[in-house]
C-alpha cells in the first residue's frame, strides 16, 4: 500500500522536472533579453533540483567574475569587502579556470584568509558556461549537503546538461552582441569620417546634430556655439533652418547658456533635485515647451592637445584639468519618445561628444583665420590648374582673352535707343482761355474740322452776372445824366444848383464811360468762351464728348488737340539726357562730313512701331530736330526731345495712328564692341564712383 503513492510521486516529480527542462530548452532557443533569460532559467533549475538557491556568474572584459543573477544567496557573499565573499570569489575563479563541473562540500577550504573556500553550509554544485568553445561564466547551485553520493552525481550531470542549453543561448546572444557592437562601430566610424570631413563651422554643426542623433538613437540632438558669453543654437537634427525667434529655440538658448556658465554637465531625467535654481528654472521652461523625458546638456570644451608620444595623457588628465579648458559650445541630447537606459545613453553620448569637441574646435579655429573666405575661394579656384584640368583651363582662358581682345578691336554699330511716339508735324492744342463749364461739344473724335469751326462752347455764370450788373450800373448812370441835363436847362436855376448839376453830369458821363469799357472787356472775354479750331485737320482727342461735356475747366487747360494728318509726320523721340554727349559728338561728325560735300548733315534713325514691331522703318535726324533743353518725363526721367523725319517710303507702309508708341535707334557711327556693351556700366562708374 505504501509503494503506490510513492511511485506516483516519483513519476510526478519526473514529469515536473522534464517540463522544467523543456521550458529551459525553449527559453535557450528564443531571443529573449538577458534580463528575462537569467531569472527564468535560474528559477527553473533551482526548482528542478529542489535547491536552496543559486547564482549565474559571467566574466567581464577585465576577466573578473560579475554576478548576472542570484536567488537566495547569502548577502555576505555579495559584499565586495567581505572576507568570506573574497574567499568565495577566489573559489569561483579557480573553478572557472579549470573549466569542469565540480561539487564543493559545505564549509570547506584552505583555512587561510588569502585562500579559497566555500563558507556556506550548502553543497556547491558548479558547472562552467561555455559559448563558442570558450568559458564565459559559471553556474552555481546551493544544494542540501545530506543527499546521497549518487544524488549528488545526478545533480552534477543535470547541471552540466543545463549549462549546455544555456551555452546555446549565450552563443546566440554573444553573436547578437558582436553584431550589434560591430554595427555600432561602423556607425561610429562613419560618424567620425563625416564630422571631420568639413571645416566649415555651420556644416560641421549640422553633421554633428543629424549624424549624432542616428548614432545615439535618440529623438533630437542640437549643437550650440558660444558667442559673446551666450550659447546660440546653430543646428538642430532634422531641421534645415532654425527660427531663432521661436519660443522653444530661445528657451533652449537660455538653458544652454546657463549650463555652459555653470561648467558642469546636466543630466535631466525628470527629477530636479540638487539642481541650481537658475538651471532648474531654465530646464523647467524648456521641458514645458519640448515635452522631453530626458535632456542632456554637455558643455563642449576645447579638446586636450596631446604631446606626440604621450599615450597616457588622457588617462592622467584630472577633472580639474579638464574643466579649465575653454568652453566653445554645448551638445544637447533629448529623448521624447525613446527610452534608452542611462548607462547606454552615456556611452553613446560620450562617443559623439569626443568627436564633436575636436570637430567644432578645428572648424572654429579654421573659420577664425584672417581672410579665410578669400583663401577658401582662391583654393576652390586652384582645381582648374591641377592635373588634367589644366589644358582645358588654359584653352578656356585663351578663348576668353581672344574674345576680350576682339571686343576692344572690332567696331560695331553704336546706337542710342529712346522711346517716342508717332505724330503729325502740324498739331495744335485747344486751350481754355477763361474759367468756365463746358456747355456743349460740337465735334467728335477723328472728326474733320476746318480752321475757325466752333469746337465747343463754355459758360461762365459769374461772367454773365458781371455783365448784367455793369449794364444795370450803366443804365442807372445814363438815367441820372438825363435828369441832371433836364434840370440844368430849366429856367430859374440858381448858380449853386447849376454847379451841383454840372458836377452830377460829369460824374455820370465818367461812370457811363467806365462801365462801357468794362462791358467791352467782358464781352471780349465772353467771346473766348466759344473755342474754334486753330487749324484744319481732325480731332485727335479720344472720346472728347464724354470727357468734356458739362465739365468745369480752368484757364490754360488743354481741351482737345487738332492735327493735320494730310501734312508731314514726325517721330518724337525722348532721348535720355545721359546719352546726349555721344549724340552731339556723332551729329558734329556727320555735319562736318556733309559740309565737305556741300550737303546737309544728319544721323540715320531706325524705329519700330508698337502697333507692328516686326517691321523696321528708317528716318533721319537733323541738327534742328534736337531739342535745346532737357525736360523731365514721368516714365523716362530726364530726357531731351528729338524730332526725327521718317522716310517717305516708310510712311507709305505705316498705319498712321497719332500718338502710337515707338522705339527708335539713332545711328551714332561705330565704336568698339566693349564700349557698346559696357556703355551703361562705364557711365555709372564715372557718375557715382569717379566723380
């Protein structure tokens, strides 16, 4: 009866152990992280062996045993300065170096303080962890010391089997670490090459920000440069330009400035304990705008200048010596969504920081060289005189020299251009001689009129009122004269009355004479309210009825224009005043040559009409056609008016629109091509630089 339950318990125990082994096997084949793998595997091993505890030890880069994970280990064995811990550590080191599984009895050892021992009351079951045929660690289990010898050998075999499974995971994990490390070094090498490739300060800062963010794998990296005691952000990863007036950039400038002044790096992870008040205020303002989880601000200092051959200089450099180096800027690293550990972040930031210090210092020193932009430009030009580019450069320079020589030697036509208009030579304006209001317009646009035809009539109510008033005064004076004359001719008029009446008669006659003279002048003025055509021709003013009808006008105002289209036509050219010197010289030469042949001197003119710009017409400019004074034009500025006479052949093919816009070229002989091309710049230099 007693054997049944016992066999069943043993079978259940075996099933439980097999289940744990299968779980460990599955875990070893997975790609879980070490932080999950070690606790899970160690817990299952201890459970399968019904052990009291255990630990997984790994060898670090310096060859020391480092605890990866432990369960129920004596705390005294984990203290670095504890005597038992040191003896236990020496035991582990020996077991690791031997590379085989062993059983260490409880409370065993050499008994010497400098020796090795198992200070625990448990049996130590140990087995090495092997990956890629190399020992990388040790598995240690605390087991009951009263187990039979066969059971203890079973513990050892089980642990050896478990370490083989763990070795498979360690091998894959090591390969992954090596791959990750190799990728990191490749990224680091690429970052180093890119950041030291350019000596331009702005380009270097942008490279540090953008490539540094990729290397660190954070959300944002910014670079600030110290100028005038203040840090100014000059590059932000992912941004081609920086809006310096934005609140977030100004807040970041303020934060970087305060950290740089303090001289100490800032590692902000949400806690503001032990931060100076000025930095606490600045980081709080910036985080409110950027919503960053962690913000790191490192003052960038001038790199250490090592003496050649002094390989221990960086190791011997103290923090005090490092802080005495001048600060040239700041490196700002932010995590907004990423969550890198502090240890991982520090390692990657240090890598970027070291290259950033040297790259920025070199770029800053390079940019401060006297006349560096000039030297840089000249250096860029020298590539044309190197190697295979030299023959091409010499050929191009030869062609340019030949072209310049030809420009100064070969003469071409020297034309002076001016804007103008086409109009009849006989043209008159009709002016208002008296203030008034247009009462009627008797002509229309393009209507033919004769000399003396009434064009329009004006009305001046004030003038009419003055005439009526003067007529009334004249009639009153005439009535007074008649009455005085009759009274003087009556019998019995005394001498005093005769004198008085004679005086009244004289005053009345004078008043009548004055009023008649005034009326004559007003009648003449009124006659000018009727405007007649000064010449025979056509009305050239557009829509004259609509423009003038019922419109008030003032003395001297142009009412309309009358032109004689049947007579000669001319081109009125507005020549810029600054070109008149060359035109006068050309006209003098033309007149002198013509005088030698007893002919009239003139200059040829070519012009085009804007109504048909495809056809070029010819004309002539005579000396009397040059205006005697300069005038100010609203569009062309200071100009001198020229009157050019079109050729008869040209006028036969021209649709004559009075006032049609014209572009004219006055032929002023030949000059060198260089002078013709650079005429305007030469005149500008003479007027604004040499004068």
